[in-house]
């Protein structure tokens, strides 16, 4: 999922260690609609909440596909 959310430029790529919460916050922020530009600053609580909500839907969908095979 990290590769899918990364931008095409070096600045829009997640360079954080995958074993850190900063890495997870970057991904959740991107899922929530944060663009990743320096001018925006880090994702805030509203964006992180949106990202967590969307991530839960993604996980639920993956579980359904796994349980049912294909839709």
C-alpha cells in the first residue's frame, strides 16, 4: 500500500522507517486525503481520522474477499 500512495517525486515519498509510527501516520494521512506537500504541514487529527476510517473499510473489504474468495 505504501508504494501505491507515494508520489512520483522524491519529496512525495515515504522515507520513514517502516517500524515507526511516523511511517504509519504518513500512510494513514495519505489515505485520509493529505497530499504530502511541505506547504501543507503534517496531517492533522481530522485527516488522520478520515484515513483511519478509510483504512478500516479497506481492511474489512480485504477480509470479505479472503473469506469469500472473489466478489
